[in-house]
C-alpha cells in the first residue's frame, strides 16, 4: 500500500514539476515574442507595458499596446491584452490552457457593445503542450451589426470568423476564414464578400515565409449610388512565398482572378505569376522597414526609401515572368519571359547601356495575342489592319498556331527581335518608312512612325556612338 502511495505522490510531483517548468518556459519567452511581433508587424504597433503574475495553479500576462492612428497628431489607440493561464494540467488534460481578452478604453468598449448588440465580438483560447507546441483558436460569432446612433437604416450582416494559429516544429502557421460580410440598406444589398481565407506559414529564423489570401466572391451592386452596373469578382487568390538561401532570398507572387464581370460587359480573367530570385536578404528587410516607416510618418522623407529600393535591386537579381495574362471573352493577351544579369539600380540614371546591360545579361520577353484579339482590334480600328499586315510582312510580328507574338531578347550583348539582329530590324524599319511615306500615303497605310522624326540622315545614324572607337548599331552590340 505504501508503494502505491509513494508512486502516486511521485507521479503528482512529476506532473506538478512538469507544469511549473512549462510555465517557467512560457514566462521566459512571452515578453520577447510579443515585442518581436510588434516590431515585425506592418502596423505602427508598440509594446508600452508588460507584466507577468504567477501563482500555484494560474498565471496572468498583461500587455499594453499602442497603435498609432494619426502620425501627424500622434494620436494612438491603446488597448490591453490579458492572457490567463491555467497550468494545473488537469483542466487542460495534460496541457496548459489559456483565455485571451482584449481590453479597450471605455468609449471604444461602449461602441463595440452597441455594434455587436452586447455580444462578445471575439473569443480566443490557447493550448500549450509540454513539448512546446502552441495552438490558439479564434472564433467570432455571426451577427447583425448595427449602429443605433446612425440616422439611416443600413446595417451589416456578419457571417463570423473562425481560425487557428499554431506554433509547431519551429513554424508559425495561421489559417483563418471569414464567412461573409454584406452591407444592406432599405432591404437591398449594396454588396459584400463571401469566404475570405487567409493561410500563412513562417519558418524559424526567417528561413521561409508563404501566404495565401483568397476570396470566393466580392460584389458591389447597382443599388449603390452612381454605380450603373454590378461589379463582381469571383475566385480571387493571391499567393506569396519567400525562401531564404544563405544571404539571398527568392520571392514569388502568384495572383489569379477567376472571373471579373461588370454589368452586361461580359466576364474576364487575369493572372500574374512572377518570381524575383537572388535578392539580397538584408536589403529586402531594410526595404520593408522603410516602407513601414513611411506609413508612420506625418511628412514622409522618401530619400531613404528610394535608397532602400535601389539597394533591393543591386546584385543583379533574376526576374521570371511565368505567366501574365488577361482574358476577355475569346480574347487573350499574355507576357512571358525572364530577365537576368541586369543592374536595375542604374536604369534611368543616365548610365551608358553597357553598364546596365553587360555580358551577364540574359533577357527574353514574349508578348502574345490570340487571333480573336487581333480580329477584334481590326474590326474597331480601320487603320489597324494595314499597319499590322505591314509589320507581319516584315517579320516584326510573327504568327503561330494560336495567334501572333513579338519576342525581344538580349544575350551575349546582342539584341534581337523575333531572332533578328538589331541591325536587320533597323534596316527593315528604314525600308518600311521609305515604302510608306506618311506624307503621301493615305492615313492608316503608313506602316510605322519614325523613331527619329528629324531627318532621314538621323535615322540612318540611329544607334551610332559619337566616338568612332565605339561600335555602331550595325555591329549589333550595345
């Protein structure tokens, strides 16, 4: 009997000791995590006060934040976050549990009570496992949001929010869903959205980050004053990803618009998928800091922001355009390609082309339009067909099974257009200009305007450098 008593006491001591140790670990890191969150937030948020009170079976962390509302008046919104822990491990079935509460100033609290009809606008519960994993569950109930002080009968119908935030295996994971929000006035819908989703994963030590934001439907109806037609967007998604490789980072964006319609104009689609690789990671972080600083400044100074933007493009990062397209009915226009080895920080600063487009430059961009797009433009613009046909005859526009395209490339310090060297392109343009003199030909038959409208002699000298020691355009070099 004594053995069982001793075993029970030992288990209880181990249980209690584990709880105390787990709570000690939480207390040690709590303030650090909160300050790091405030510093890395895109909002001008600061921690102004923090206190941690502990007892045998419960603890309370109290943190006061200040959110800058107006940078010119220095107006701030102060609120307090209280997290109450139960670390007896019995009520939590082997885990430390917590409840979070936001406390605002009295006038803000009164406004929230009126808006949510005395309902709690949001509940957050936490669960801390002994292995270090943390789970927060967030829930906001559906309700009809009204403002009793307003002099109109408009109101919002709120479908609620549900989601989880996890700290698992040195990763921060978030998954949130806002079900719906609709604005109603005079029993008529003015618009709203349904199923806004947000997913995010962040690796430890900024090793990687990914996020996905999507909306099933967004709509503004013609019940809104001055809006003649209903605007609707379906299946919008925006994906962002950052992967760290030593001191460099690869960044990608993927934006998809499933369908866009405005009244009876028909539906359209659009997408943009692009990557920027080999970006200096320190410069990228500095750029984000300057972007945050601009938003928190009353009279923003753009000098440091511009310098940070220039630093972002040093090191000759690589750009990849996997697909950039717009569709409207049967019409489709797209852009694809890549850009490598260009010092973008020197573009537009009166730098010689050789210092911007060097031997490492590898550029290829293809602009493509399907046949339906060209036919529609030709039907609406009488002068388009002669111009287009002339460009097609000279090879400045090419065709394939789906439509027409123009491909520009730079490699080994050589520029080509549809695989034709620059000198050939300039010769074709000059021949075309002579064959279709804009002063003699009827409007619409002049194939191309002149690159230089001064004289034909100037056109013949296009691309030549002032010094005879420098190559000319006819040598097909920069």
